[in-house]
């Protein structure tokens, strides 16, 4: 048996409940004026099936606290209810899903059972419908795969006002690009071309094919990059050569040879270089300072000694000259001359005294000469000693300077060794990094490519994708035959008269093959009239339901149609219910519309568990079937609406 809708119900903010009952396995019609809430029926069902946003009219949202749908399948019932969005929120995540035998509708919101969030609510509903735990491939731009869910059954259930006679939209939801990709991807599952196991295998195959593309790209990149890698390896070895830790490689060395040499270099460790003792150099500088100080003192002493010697030499010359002047006295031997003036030889007492003075002076000069003759050699000897000491200190200074130069060279060599070691460490680090990356990429992509191909081949044997294509072609063929058969029973005009409908699930799309002539193909977009488009949508939808019922696909047996009469009595011209006259008074449009409803009544009788809910302006008062099927008449005269006028608004 198939799931049908038995009730749609709303709760007010003051504890009241509004029920819209429907007959399972039957045609149900709600007629009425525009603005009474007929179109909100489809939106209410969709909201309770876990739509992301609440598209119910603002009036309904303000005057209702919650909305629910009771589904029935034989003795089993499922209630799926959802709170209205609060404030400016787009939706509410508060849901209530309960399942069991003959469940009744709670009288108040507080009595609803099975509270859950939006995600859990969807899962509960789809389990009840029989939708398996299936995951389809992530569409482009999504971070994760999209699970086949209850949200993907809506194209088979809704002929909303933007779809029912559309010239470019084949199914509900395909006008939303993000949703369309998921809806199309899930269609083979609902048409029975795939099952849970085959979808799981197909998903794995798609993952493997992506991995295969990645590995194949790696393989191509590796082959293209071998020479670049070889040159990089050679460049690293040449750096090691410059700092003296490697031998130059051969010009034509292979990548393997270079890598082996790099492996050896990566194990290089800096040697223990002798540490330089700065205290020894400081000691030598201290000794040098002491020597320079001693040399300075000796040079000062030598300068003083030389100056003394020079003064003594000058004094000696002066004394000699003075002695020469008085030396004539020594030649005076006569005693009588002692009283004579040595100059004029005249007798005189005074010259004698002068002579004495001169003689005494001469003696002093002679004594001084003797002293000079005694000390001058000593001064010269002292100068000689100073010169010897200076020579020794100069030699010692040269020795210390040599030691200092050697120590400075040793210090510089130590620094150079430290710098070279540091450079070597850096080069070895780059070598290690290069080898690490090389090892990370060392897995042979060709091995991975072959492994992935083997797994894909194994899964292909298990899944048999050719059979999936065959099953999908079979589904398309049967749906096309069903739709063509239905199309012949509906009011259509050229170029559809006598044409065969061809349904293609992968796009999805339909086209038509003319019966006469060369079988010209007519595209869906070129059909050309609202009546034709209405007939196409009804024929395709019920053609699919015939097939869905045959294969027991997990899709409820419900089709909700927003105004079959749309091409004949558009809402823009007919704002209230249109009561149609007796058969003999009907015009061409009314006759055409009647054919659509004749088909709906017969189709519900033909398909077990098929339920149709039609939201209409038209009302065939003389058709008993139509009258019995009409559950609500929300006309301007009656004043009735989906939400009673007396219900309080949330803002009041």
C-alpha cells in the first residue's frame, strides 16, 4: 500500500485547531477564491516534510503556532508536525514525528509527541516511507556527500502553480540550482535503477576514480619532474663541495647516484674543533705592554746618559781650553819671577797674588779633568749596558709579537672552522629536507594507479553499471509509454497530437516524436501552448506514478495540483470560484478542463493507493464525482479560508 494524506491541520495561538480532511485513494478538491489559502496547502505539506525554509504565507505564519500532516497507510498513521518560525526566522527546527496504528491528531500543540529537530524529523519520515540509508555523490561546491532523503520525493508529488503549465520547468524544485543537482542525482534510485548496495558501490567507484585521477597526475608530474629533481640534488652536492665536506659529482650522474651521495652527506656531523684560549693571547699582550714599558724606561735612561756624556765632553773641552791658557805658568821656573807680572815683567805684589789664583785655578781644572777622565768611561759603559738591554728587549718584543700573530691566526682559523661548520650544518639540513620530501613522494604512483584500477574493475564486476543503464533505460521507456498513453486522453493541440513522448531521466527532459512524416523531434521548449504544457506535466507525473507503483518505489501515492484550470481560467481573470454550467452549455475550454478531471478520476480508480489533491477555481456542480470530491469551498460568499478569520495574530 502507498502512503496518502488523511489530514492537514493547523493550531492557533489560543489553543484551537483547524483540520482539512482528505479521502485516501481518491480525488480531493478544494475550490475557492484567490487569497483564501489554497496554494498554502502544498507549502504546508512541504514544510512538514522538512523543507529548509518556511514558504507559507505571512498571514498563515502570524495566525498559526504550528502545522501538521497526518499520513496513512492502511492501519498505520504518521503525524509530522512543525512549529511556525518565530519572529523574522526563516524556519523552525522544532518538529514532532510520531508513527503507529490509528494515531489521532492531538487537540493542542502541547499534546504533540515525538519531539525532534529538523534532521531527525526528516530521518523518521523517510524511514516510514521506506527510503533507504543511501548517500549519493557530493555535487560540485559541496564539502560532503548529500544523503538521499525525503526532500528528494517532492518532484513526483507537487504540480505547483509555477510548474503545472510551465514551458521551461519540468519538475518541482528544478528551478533551484542547488536542489536540482541533488534531485536529478537521486532520480535513478526512485526509478528503481539503483538500490542501496549499488549506490554504495557507485559512490566508492566515484571516489576511486577521483583518487585515480590524482595518482595519474602524480605519475605524470613525477615523470616530468625527474630531471628537475636530479638538478636539485646535484646543486645540493655542489654546495657541500664548496664547504669541503663532499667530492664533486660526475656530470652525468643519475638521480639514484646523487641521492645515494646525499644520503651519506645527510649523516655528516660537525667535528670537535679545538677551542681557542683567549687568556693566552691576553697574557701575551700583557707581556708586550710590560716590554714596551721597560723599553721606554731604558730609552729615557739612555737619553739621559747620552746627554750627560755630551755635557761631560763639552765641559772637558772647556776645562782643556782653560788649562791651556794657564799652562804657561808651568814654564815659569825662576823664583824671582814669582813677584813679576807675567805679562809686563814688572815687579809687583798684585801679579803675584794673581799668579796664585791662576795656579789654584789651574789645579782645580786639572782635578776636574781628572774627574772627567774617570767618570766619562763609566757613563759610556752605562750607555753600552742600556743598549744591550734595549737589544734584548727588542728581541723579546719580536718574540712576543710573533706569539701574538700566531695566536691571532689560530683564533681566525677557529672562527673560520666554526663558520664553515655552521654552513655545513645548514647545507646538511637542506639535504635532509630534500631527502625527506623525496621519501614522502617516493611511493610509486604507478603502483597506486594499478591498485586503484584493480579495485575499480572488481567493483564494476560487482555492480554491473551496464545493468543500471539498462534498468534506467527501461524505466525511461515505460514512463515514456505511460505518459504517451495518458497524453492521448488529454486535450492537446499540434504539434503534440499523435506524437510520442520520450522521457530522459539524466537531464531530466522530455521530447516528442511526430507520428507522421519523417518523425521530426520536437523539444519541450517548442511545444507552444499552455494547454499542451499542462497536458505534458499531468501525463508525465502520472506516467511516473504508474511506474513508481509498479516497482514499489518509496514515494507516497499523492499528487498535489495547484489549479488544473490555470490555462483555461487564469487567476488573474477569475479571482473567485467559477461554477461551470451543464454539459450542453459548456464552451471549448470547459470541455477541455472536464477531460482533465475525467482522467484524474479514472486514474485514481486505475492505480491502487493513488490520491490526488487539486486546488481549484473551477467547480463542476453537475458532476456528482466532482461534488463528492470537493472537500472545501472557500468562496467569497462563504467567507471561509484556510485559516479562520477570527484566529488571533501573534502580533496582536
